[in-house]
């Protein structure tokens, strides 16, 4: 098997439960490969373990089993190679927007001169349309503007992998739309590798190259990898005119409404039988069903019996 | 014709004067209420002086009134006699506060950080806090070789509590998210302390120092009534012994002015370091 840029190998996470001696298996046997420069969204029902996976990728949590390899190095702890954008904009309230970004830039490149750091920070703040707000402190910014500072900060340190956990969940629909397009713009200029959790199907279709679908927990699996076969540049206004839009959207919604539950039941039966839980997501291209690759006949996630 | 010329000169002058007028207006608006307050205080003082002077029993103290006091004030300032006691007092307060900060801030950080420590220290600290610093005086005099050291100890023990508890309060308000950000940026413990914890708690620490300065300045004067032969407290006591009531009142004025200035410095520091955590 050829090594991808980011290799998630046989990842499992189990937590102790407060009222029982058994461990709670949040997810197990997850195998995912992500290419350099890819924009990948992860969708699944609340509590299935999305944030837990993201924390492992960020190096902020240690998995029970398995490992993550990025650029041929195992991720063992937090580092500047993994930038994180948290849901509640995590700006330092005593610093201005510019200083918040410069703070991160300094951590990344300690030897840069102040002028260089400043120029770098301002370039990224410009990309998210914050030219006029650089001198303001977070308390003087709207929720949407704060989140944009967070995006600029994360992109400015040019991490190998950019992680976002429902970054726009707290924003109103209008602001969310504007920032999604800003995110697209900055991504198209930088081509970072992005791993983003969202619960918004349209957001995923607009942004992602590929959407990973997760079944419900416990024993959650990353069941499908759905290709978003829509040409770029994409805009929110014209997205639904694309031929592929509705097939993709229907597929994702169907999965969330039905598939996630059905497959979750199967995965739990398999776990009860003691099957090896290791699996790779089924590759799906709803826009071109005839082009579906080999194991499309299999209904559930593919079980790999031997490693 | 002549009239027109005059008019145009007038508008030109007015225009040139505009910034000045605007500045004057801003100054007036900023100062009108404080000045009103100061005038009120002087009126009360004047009335008090008049009442003392017109009462047979208190006539001897008539030089507490504004007139003699301000004259004496001018006297000690112009002769330079005021500086040496100020220097001695600031020296003691400076060292006392310095120790209080050096002990109170780290202590407060630990109390704010470790819940257990907060619970363990609660009773003893509240107990100690409620003892008047002056009650320590006899012990301080026994424990320290010099009077200076004893006074510095009294100031430190009075000032350490507000600093400790304000710091602990600041630490408890640190959003774990800020630490997570630092962590994600690869901050080591020193970086976390220097660039996240310290700016996060600065406004609370300065608020604690402001309270501490108030307490220290209050404790200083009675502490200087005893033993020492320098400082503002000694100057007041000395003036009383020599019946120079105008000079005594002038030193009271000096204490008030310096106290006000110290407080104003603290307010500036608080303002400069303050931020609003977003909701
Ligand atoms: N540190 C932890 N200890 C125990 N249980 C946890 C911990 N973190 C997450 N969980 C549990 O793991 C499951 C998945 O959580 P999470 O990854 O936050 O889900 P999602 O982000 O998909 O909504 C939840 O049931 C949650 O209660
Ligand atoms: Mg989550």
C-alpha cells in the first residue's frame, strides 16, 4: 500500500465509564488516508467521536490503539505542524487581532524580525477581509470577525495539517456563508491540507474534496468516503445548479438519516462477535454511480479480517 | 469695505483659535466635576477652620484652617523640608509592597491553580488577614533588628493579602482555551507563564496592588509614630509635639496628595493591562 501524506492506521479510542467497569469504545479500527493539499470534511452524529479523532490528529489526545503518521512521522503530541481552529474562537482577549496572529507567527518562526512577522500576519488578515479591524481587540469584534481572526491565525503558521472542529457552529447562517467563502479563498491561495468537522451537509459539499461519513457510536466506524465531484472554484450561489449537487446531497442526507444507524447496528453486532474491527471507508462517488470502484456491492463498511 | 475686512480677519482668527477653543472645552468638561469636588472639600475645610477658630475650647488649633496650612505647605515645599520624610516613607512602602508582591503573586497563582491549596489555606489565611497589621507591632519590633525593617514587615503583612487573593481570582478566570492555544503553538511552561498566564492575570494583580497600596499607605503613618525619626508619620508626630499645627496639617495634605498619586499610578496600570474576556 502506498503511503499517503496523512495515514490514520487502525485508530481506536476507548474511555472508562463512570458507572461501569467496561470501557466505552467510541470508535475502532479506523483506517483513513489523506493526500497532501486535500480538503476533507468529517460528518457524523453528535457523540460518535469526531472531536476525539480530531484531538488525536492535533496531538492533544492519545488514542487507545493505532497511530497517525503525517509526512512519515508519527504524531505524538501537539506541534506547529498541526494547526487547530477551535469552535469558540480562541483568541487571547488582551491582544489585538494583529497581535493574536503575530503571536502565533512568532511561535512558528522565532527568528523573524518584528516587521516581517507583522507583514506576514497582515497578509493573512487581509485574506479574510479584516484590513480595517487589525487594531481591535477580540471584545470589539463580532463573533464572525473573531472566527476569521482564528482562521487567519491558523493559516498564517502554515501548518502541514489544518484541523477545524465545527468552526462555524456558533455563527448565524448569513455570517457563516460569508466566512465559508473566505475560507475557500484562503484555502485556494494556500492549498493547505485541511481536516474539518462539520454537521452542515451543504458546508461540506461547498468546501470539501471528500467527505468522510461516520456511523453512530459506540463502536463507530468511518464507513464511507464520498467524493465531491464538483469543479472549483465553487460558490454558494451556484452550487445547487451543479449536476452533481443533488445526488451528493441526497447521498449524505440519506446516510445521516438511515445509514449511520443501520451500519452502526451492524458494527456493534460484529464487535459482539469479536470480528476484527479494522476497516477502510467505502469509496463512493454519488455523481457517477457507474464509476464506483470494486467493493461497491458490499453494503456495510468493509471488514478487513487479517492485517 | 472696512467692515468686511474686519469680518474676514475675525473669521480667520476664530478659525486659527478653533483647536485651542476645542482643547479648552475638552479640558473644562474633563475637569469641571473633579474641580467641583475639590472646591467642596476646601469649603468644608474652611468652614471647619472657622468653627474651630470661633470656639473657645478649640481656638488653640485654629492653624488647621486652610490659610495657615497652605502657608506652611508652601513653606515646607519651598524650603525642601518636605522631601526627606517623603523619601523615607516611600522607601518603606516601596520595600513593603515589593515583598508583598514577591510573596503574594506566586502564592496567589498557586492558590488559584490548586483547589486543594485554596481549601487548606482558607482558614489560616482569613484568620491572619483579619488581624490588624498594627497588632503585629510588638512582635515585629522584637523580631527585627531595626525599626525600618519592622515597619517594612508591617506594611508587607498588610499588603500581601489583597495581592494574593486578587491574583488567585485572576488565575481562576483563565480560560482553559487560552492554555490550549498556547499548547497548540508549542508553548513550554515558561512561555505559557510569560505570554498567557501573566497577561491574563495582570489586570487582577494590579487591582490587588491598588488595594494593597491603599492599605500600605494607611498602615505606614501609625507605624512611623513609633521608634523611627524619619518619614511622614514621624513628621506629623513631631509637629504635634512642637505644637506646630499648621505644619502638621501641611503634612496631612502631603500624605493625601502622595496617596492620591500612588493610587492614580495603579489605576493607569490597571487600565493599560485590562481587557474584556468575550462572552
Ligand atoms: N475524555 C473523555 N473521557 C470519557 N469520555 C469521553 C471523553 N472524551 C469524549 N468522550 C466520549 O466520547 C464520545 C465521543 O465524543 P466526541 O468525540 O466529543 O463526539 P463528537 O465530537 O462526535 O460529538 C462521547 O460519548 C463522549 O462522551
Ligand atoms: Mg464534537
